[in-house]
């Protein structure tokens, strides 16, 4: 008997999913335990394994020994970064450049805000050191590394009891030898120190971004190491035999030992899990193109699945600090169930980015919140069943929610309370629609070709309104919307991305050499995956050239056939892509490659999802209840279904509500929903 | 729409936000296209461009966050276009081009404007425009950034409003003439393509928006957006007590003469209106660094008001209605043709913002900041690239310290007040695109920040070694008249530029151009630190100790300026001695 287990640690809840050997899914939720996330995970593991026994009426019993695959997200890294709870670390740079980290890119992101305070550097100036050495952009050594100074520095850092350092030398992406030699010499003097060199973690041009990546990596190595060591030990005691796997921001998994070296690659592992889960679900449901929106309490994370693949970016920022690492593209916007509605000094209605957060939370939670939120607006419109919130674990304070919307939104705008509540939802969904448009259109996609997948605790609540923005024509709310991240982790592959800088104009390129370089990147990927226990036939590689017009900086990614590199074909593919992305191309301009990339993927067997066959007797689906919801200012009697009632092929006529213990789906009067075999609900406008 | 407010010709606040979101997303897509497809580092790294939308009558409807100085100036561009080519003669696919401050509402000649009408169902409903800084526009010095230009002709090619494309057909002759006048034609060719592509993006996206919402909603909501912009600004002005507030001072010099330039402002608040009058400022100057063109005077004044209001939404036509700007004809803030104006935009323009802050500091002390490092601190280097033999131009706006504020230290190493979301060029990118320059140091300038309860931010020092011969132009300010302190805060250390420092050949420059630099020289560019805010003796001693430990102030500074006694070795605070120092 073998099974898979995934744990996704969120800010409030830790979601656990087990897929048993019969292909049944078991979902549980437990409170997260910030400060010691491990204990929440362990509680959850016990809970979900118990659930297996309970759900199968005792027919199946699982222990950790039966789990062949345990994946989880590295939330500890993201949390430590956001809260700035990082160990004391030092930075070593080329002589003359120790302040690059503090200077940043010199921009003032809030152009009219005189009160904006530039972030304090991740490592203070007195812990930033310089070493004499210099390499040019060509990789040529201008000044050799001062090895004597390295020895002295190592002694000083050791004497100060600093055990983690980042190293970033100018142009190290073009020639990493000085950084590598530094590490070698340094470690002889201070062998217990974690030494992270920039050419290992981010061999790409731009000194500030690379320094930031190296510093984030160095500062979080001790955090992820101690966390994974403790958790692995506890899990081994509970008989887990396999090594723990960790989700990366790029949507692939790595072993815990690799994660210890590259924590910066795991920062966004939670949100990426959601996109990967959606990708998996989309594939099963036959959806090629989807934009995903994971709507939680304070924000929404959006991602894009195009032709079955999640889109990735090569750089992103956490709290203003860049990380150069391939990540699933996640656009976070300040729109969630707890986003606060307010009237600005010019009398306009605005929603967010301020949020009531988990504490005090929306007014309707009754925990002392007094600012009207999106969730409160939903309560006013009677979208949430006040007695069935969190499966009845929490009762909603309808009256206070109405009062807050009336006083703080309706009165100042001269609207009725219900009109105001509908307005709040229209504004927040307009902001989300704007984000949908920008994430799709920036990549050259037409939103009308995309299905919106709305999940997270609040996704279903506003699904109908997102459809009403007209940005997309279909909205799918997945079954188990809260556990999609954890489900994503169950369905993900091993993945390593390798890149090699090679800026060469097409006309001057030695294509045999390019093929050779791609081949050697492939070998590195295969080697790493074989080490992780995959066999060669489970490995699949794709090959990419980053291409641009000579003189441009930004490049586009062209997938190539490494067996048969045809420059004319690649040039043509690039021109077409440029045309598609930016609306024009200039085929008469010279073209150059920038980076060669190989994505090495180790396929793991994909789990099956539980299915719910069409009802044999063709009985009408009967509503379990009904209540009056507000649509366009009018109270409309609305049917209420339970998710457990739904079966493949069911049609849900709007207006109606589908309730799940953890979420609510609303379908507006002019819309209808269809249910597939996985109990995903897809909402469309009635023709 | 589903809901209409009581006025028949108005939209409800909700629909308004829906329209606003649609317009700003069109603008951000214009910006993405421009940035990602451009060629020069000034666009692709620094982001020195701005995209905006006007309504069908030419009123500013929405603009992206970005470079403040651009944002208040775009209406002058559109007004000049419409004056020459009225709206009723415009056709789909027409594109207009300009850069001249005097006849075309331009800011300075490097900033090239392109404008395109957008039609829907046969009617002109929007105008898309963008302004982008080209690395070189001809003129006397590489980079066209001459502190000592004596007339507008020396500042580069002049483009009055001209029609670049007629119903979709480009006039290639114009592009050929343009490029033939520039030192870096290949970069400009690509940047130009990016500017045009950005307009086409606007048209494409606007059409798909209009298809869904129609032009009627755009018109009605546009009206309301503009009114809303006005209300936001008026509300902020109303929070300032009525009265007239004055300030005066001196700018360092004009590039031809170092005679100080008197500047003065009177700011009058009356209810929701603000008038900013520069009467009392000196007469227009011979050198470019001393003249701020009227377009920039108005735009900088508008931005100053934006600094003091809630403008997370970006300004529009309405935001500027409450603002009246005056400057005597022929003064440094309203110079007449053919006065040179390029470098004065940075120098005099930044002074203008700070002058208004000083004037208002007595009534809104919490909203203003101490003196900043001043102008854009731009330096240009040009010459022949030894490897390729081609002509290179390096142009960058440098960062420095901002002034301390009521509740926080000034920001360190940040671009000038007018530059907003402009980035630096990474050293590694600069060396790759301009291999003739080698950067040897890019660091904070210790001791440069003005002391205060909240000190200023630190300026920077950047050292370049030239690997071939080059020619330099520099336009600095705040060397003699240093960044001011407020409420007892001290001045920041001034700016300076040294060539071959510490050698017998050492040269010192503040405003110069055509400076010949031999291969192997070092250029040391130091920007000023920000002025302090409040009495240095009131600064938290723990913060003084941190600056000392970080080697940003000396032991003596801590003692003599801040009245904090530290242990020289450990940096520990001696509380008794500190109390003694501070009570004496």
C-alpha cells in the first residue's frame, strides 16, 4: 500500500491532502502554528491519516511508512523574509561595491509620497566587506583575487561568530572563478560557515539583483536547514522512509537536501502550488488556457496557464528585494475577502489595498473589526449562510456587517445599503479584472480565450461578479478550492532549470557550439534528477533560447529543437512572437541570443482525482434549501445546493448557491453552471 | 450600465472606478511595450518616458505613475498639436511628432513626443501620447546636455509639431532627417519604433475596451474622473491655512557664469485654490543651467502640489485646475526664445519644488522635507568606442540624499524629486554597453548627510576610469548653496565632480561641458547629501551610534554635532557624557 501526502502551510490554516493507493482524495485542515510551523504540520499529518481510516470506514489504514511521497511548501522562508527574522549574515563584494545592496536601484517607487521610507538593507553596512578583485564584462580578469585578504576576512568573520555569508563580485556571471576561489580559501579558515556565491544562485547580469538574491539565499539557508532537519527527524521517528520533498517557486519539486542549498528558489512555493494544482485540474477537465485567481483574506494571487503550461518569470520581488530565480508568474494584488471599502477625499469608492487581515478580520466575524470589507458586502447580499460558515464552526454577525456597510459606504455615497454592497463587489472585481487583463495582455494573450479558475476561500463568492466584468467568458470554481495548493504539490514533477549566458548575434553564432552547450546543460539536469532517484526514461527536457533584437534588453523565450537548430526558423519564430507580444516586429533588424536554457523535468506518476459519475436515474437535482439573495438591487429567491449533491453533467440554473463547508459559490440570475465529473463548477452567461 | 446615479449625465462612483481601472490598464500596457522593446539604457533601464491618454477634446484623462516632471507637462504637447492640426482634421492612423519647448510644448529637446488620435465608430474619442528621452538629439555636446549652451540651437535638433504619419503611412523622410542629426542613430531608431508601438498598443487596447463599454460611457465617466481629480487636490489644499507664504534663495549658477541666481516664490492659499508666483526671481540667464522653461515651471509646480496631496491615482486635467502658476516674462522661470533651457530643467526645476516646500514649511511642517541633493546630477560622456570605433554616449541621472522629515531620516541614494520611478543603470549593464568606461566604485558618501533630529539621506560617490579618450558634460547644483536644513537641521554636504583626484592634474567641475578626458583618467562624481530636520541634539543616541558603527559619521561628528559620546572602539554610548554634552 502506498500513498502520497502534501502539506501546504498558509498564514491561517495548514491544508493537508492524502491521495491513497485507490485514488481517493482525503482533505483536512488544521490551524497553522507560526513560530513553530512543524508542530502544525505534524498535527495535520495525524489528522489526515486518521481521516483516511474514517473515510474508508476502516477499510484502509495508512501510516507514514506507507507514504512514498511527502511534499510540502517552504513557508518558513517567505515568513522569515517578510518578518525580517533573519540570522546575522555578512556580505562580501568586490572592492568599491559594498553599498550596492543599500543603494538598490535608486528609484522612488511612490513618486509623490514624501513619507516613503526606503527599505533598510538586508545586511547592515558594518557587516558588508570588500575584497580586492575585478573581472570585466567579458570575463577577463583585471585584478586578481587578493587571497591573503580573503584569509584575514575569514578569520575576522569567524571571530565575530558569523556563520553565514553571501558573496557577490562584479561580473561574476561572466566568470565565476574568483567567487569559487574565494569560497575555497574562505572555507579553509572558517569551515562551518555557509558561503553562498552569486554565480551559483543567479549567474545573470545586474549586480544589485544578483546581490539581493545571494543575500536572501544565504540568510535563509540556516532557517530552512534547521526547519527541514527538525521536521525530517520527527517524520523519520514516525516511520517516514522516503526523503522529504520541497515545492519550488518554479512549480517543480526538489529533495530537501537540494532545498537546503537553494532556499531562494522555494520562496513562492505556496502560491505556485496553487497554479500547479490548477494546471493539473485544468488538464483533467480539458481546459487549455486558464488564468487562476487564488483569493484569500488579504490578497489574491494570480497565475496563467497557457496551452497547458504555467507561465514563469525569471525574476520577482519580495518586499522590494529582487530574487533572480525562475518562478511561476504570480501577480499578487491587494484584493481579498478582508479588503476594506472606503471613500477617498474626492468622494470616490475605493476597495483595498488595506485589509482587515486575520485579526480583527471582517466585521461579520465579530472579532472587533469595524471597517466594512468585501466579505461584509457578501453578507449584506446574503451570499454567505450565516449558520454554515466554516461548516458551522463560526457564526456570522450579519447585523454589524450591515451597519458598517450602511454607515461607511452607503451614507457618504447616497446609496442604499444593498446598492453600496453591490458597489463594493463591483469595485473589487473591477480591480481584479484589471489585473487579469494586465497579466494576460502583457504576454500577448486575449483574455477571451481563457477560462478563469477562481479558488481560495473567497474565490467562489465573487465568481459570478468576475464573469460580469466581461473580461472572461467562463469561470470555473474547482472542487475543494481551499486545498488546491496542496493538491498541486501532489501532482508536480521534479524540475531543474539551467541557464547559460551567451550573448551572440545570430549571424556570428557557431550553431554547433550552441547545440553542444544545450547538450551539456541537459546533462547537468539529467545528472541531478538521477541523483534524486529518477530513471532516464522518466526525464524530459525542453530547450529554450532567449532572443531579442540587437540593442534591446528584454528578450523573448523561443522554444527550440536542440537536435535540429535552424537559425532561420528560430529567427522567424522570434519575429512572430515579437509581433504577437508587442504588436509589431522588425524582421530587418539583427537578432541575437542572450541565454540558453534547459528545463529538465522528472515525471512522477500523476495521481487520479476522485470522480463523481452522472446520476444514473437522471433524477432532477433538488435544492437542499433556498434563501433570498440580492442581485441588481432586488431580493431574489435563490436555490441552495450542497457540493456533495453534485454529479457529472448537472446543470445549475442561476440564481443559485453551492455550499461547501469551506467556501460558497454564487451564480447570478443571468448565468448557469455546469458540473463536471470532478465536481468542478463552470459558470457561463446564459445565451 | 446596471446602476445610474441621480444625474442623468453622470456615472455612479462604482462605474467610475471600473472606467478608471480600464484606462490605467491601457496606459500600463503602453508603458510595458515601450520599455520592453526599447534599445537605449535611458529607456530600458532608467524608464525615462511617460505614457498618457487624453479625451476626445484633448484634456488629460489618465497617466501612469513614473516620472513626475513629465506628468504635469503633457497638456502643453497636445495643445500645440491641436493648434496646428485641429481635432476635426485628424484621421485614424495619423501620428504627430514634436520636441520644441518654444513652439510645441516640449520639455527639453531630448524628450521626443508622439501623439496619435484614436477613433471609434468614426469619432475621435481618445488621444494617446508618449514622451521619451533620446540619448542624443544633436547639438554642441554628446548627450545634448550642456550646462553652458548659450541658445536653443546649441541644444540640438528642433522638431516643431509635424505630421509623422498620415492615415497609417509613415513619412520616412522625417525619420531619416531626425536620425541623421543624432550621434546614436541606431539606438534612437529602435527607441522610436518602441514609441510608435506603444501608441499602437493604446489603440488596440482602447478598441477592445470600447467594444465592450462604448464611447458614451467613456465620455461621461471621463468628465467625472476629471472632476474627481480636482476634488482630491482641492481637499488637500483646503487643509493648508489661507495666506501667502514666501521663500527666496539662490541657485548656484547658470553654466556660463557662476554668479548666484536669485530665486523667489510667493505661495497663496485661498480655500481650495493655490497660486504659485515666482516674481522676484532673476532675469533669464545666458547659460542653459540657469533657465527653467515655462512648460517645466508649470509642470514642476503642479508636481509640487501633487507631493502634498493624495494622488495614488495619478493626476489628470482636473488635478491641475486649482493650481495657478505665474512667472514674470523674461525671468529664469519664464525665459524667452531663443534662451537655452535643457539643463535648467533639472537644476532650476528641482529648486522650484524645494522653494515651495520652504515657503510652506511654517504652516505644514509635517508634510515637507529638508533639502535634497538638488538637480538630476546628470553626467554625459561621449566619444569613440576604442573596440568598435563607433560613437558612444553615456548618460545617467545620478542619485543622492533626500532631506530629513518630521518622523524619519531622509532617504539615501534616491533619484531627484522630479525623477520618481527612474532607475540607475546597473554597473554591469553600463560596462557591457559602454566598455570604454570602467566603474571602480559605487558607494555611499560618508558624512554627506546633514545632521538633524532626523538626518538627511547620504549622497553617493561613483568613480569611473576611462579606457579611451572621452568628452564630458556635467550640470550640478547645490555645491555653493547646499541642501538646506529645516527647524534646526544642518545643511547636507554639497556636490562636486573631480577628475584625477589627488594628482597634480586634478580638475574640479560643477557645470561644464566639452571637457576632454584622457584615457586612463578617473572621474569622481559625488552627489550631495540631504539636509537635516530638527535639532541634532534631539536625535536618538542609538541612531547616532548605528551611523558611527556603519562608518557613515565619525567619532567627532557624534560628539561635536550630535552631542553623543561614544566609545571610539566599541561604539557604545556613554550616557553620562552624552547628557553632559547635550545639556551644556
